C-alpha cells in the first residue's frame, strides 16, 4: 500500500529545517552570494540543530536518518539558498563513501569527527580534465610496501577551503580506466596536500569550491578506503546514493521561485490589472507547480528505493536529471515573470536562476544521467 503521510519524526525534521531556512539562511543569502563567502556561522548553527551529517549512523553520533529524510531536509534548506544548502549538506557526500565502504576504525575516526564538532569534509573525484568521466582521472598512486604515494590535481571540490579531511580517488594507471581506481582518506595537514584557488562561480557562490594539489602525498594503507579496482564502484555507489539530494535541492529552489512569483504577480500591474490575472502568467505558474510536484515524487521514490536497498541507478538518475532541468526551466520562467525587474539583483529571481544552473552539472551532468538511464534500460 502506498502512503504519502509523513511520520511525526519527519514532520519535526521538516519543521526544524524550514524554520532554520527562514530565520538563518534567507536573511544572509544575498550577502553571502555577493561576497562569495562561506557562511561559517550558519553552518555551525545547522550543526547544532542536527541538520548536518543527518545520515551518519547513530553508532557514530549521527541521527541515523534515511535517504528519504535527508531529501526532505535538503529541500527545506534549498528553499532558503541552494548555495548555503550545499555548504551545509556537502558533508553527506564525503561521509557516504565512508559509510558504504569504510572499515570500522575509519568510521569511528572520521564519521566521529563530523559529529563531535562542526567540521567539514570534502569528496574529490573531479579533475581539470575529468569531471563526469570519472574513469578518465589522471591523479595517480604508487604503492611502496604498506604506504601509498599520490600525485595529481583535483578540481571543483566543495568546502575544500574548510574541510578537515577528504575522500580522494586516484588511479594506479590511467590506461586501466575504472579498473585502476582506488579511494583514500586524506587528513588536511598531510604533507604535500595543498588547497588551491577558490573558484569565482556564476551561482551557488556561498558554497566554497576549490582545486586540490597532491605532490608526493604519502599515506599509510590504513587510509585506503577502497582497494584498487573497487574505487570506481564506490564512487558510483556514492553518486547513486546522493543524486536524489540534488533533485531535492531542485525542488526547494523551484518552490522558492513559485512563491516569489505568486507574490509578485499579485502586486505587479500591467494593462490596468495585476499580472496574476493574465492567462499567460497563470500558465507559467501552473507549469512551475507541475514541475515541483513531479520532481518531488521522483525524489521521494528514489530515496525510498535507496532506503529499501533497491539500488538501481535508474530512479536516482531520473530524479537528478529531471530535477536539474526542471529547476533551470522554472528559474528562467521566474525571471520572465518578473520582467526587467527579474534581470536585476534587487529581486531574488536573478540569483535563483544563477543558482539553478549547477544542478544540471555537478554529480554528473543531465546528459550523463541520460546515459546512465539508457544503459540501465538496455541492460534489462
């Protein structure tokens, strides 16, 4: 039997996240965007309210929330600002491969660090010439007895300027493609591991994004998270788990677009009447609502499937691809409804449009999601 009724615990989580977005995120979002500034105080407030590291198991100090609950939380934070939401929820991307593949010692140490104090962690697969093409990475490792030495570059790493530890993927030999990839956990202060430039981005500017440089980074075998050849599988399992969160972020952004547009359409007048009375505007608002409803259902189905250990990438990729594309279309319509005002920074929809674009790009572009979906279908 299908039941869309929320539990009392889910309602409480949504209420907490919704109030936090209204009281702590929305008031500072525009300034954080303008300055491209990581909202350290907001992050710490979110941590204190249990909105960071929600999926970390209770055994390591987390809430032990399921993916369904995490998408609900993400949606509410994204309503306030998807950039700040990304800064808050990015720990989940780093924690997920540790939860999925880490040893008990690694889980106790690194997941415990996240829940003991408001620190950040980062996840690093992308490189300057290998984004969605994870198997094309060039960052290399060599094994010397019980030690590994890593050299290479990573790019587009969220929260890198502030992270205390990193999950980093590297290959034994680029010619081996996915078969040569392993994963490691690297502490920030490791010799030869350096944080590079801060990216000056189009949107989600409150989310810190940097490059990484690895020069003869020496690691003990205890810091290996995935064996050679298993790293690619772990990266894909991680993305499969976290992609519904991108769809949830899209829902939050679209809800904000719709609310802003409804309020504006009731006030703005043309041809002697509020623009809300024009059928052209009404149709655009209706399309926004349709996209929101459809994406939210896709996200919740994908998250539910993950919680039930039904790990087919089909629904996760559908929720991410449809969500990202719908958010971009909705944000474009929002600017159109606001007209010339929407093209200025005085009104919020300009920022919403800039923030929406990355949802079609990171954690696998919309085109990559369609490749994943088609491959899954053809594989039966």
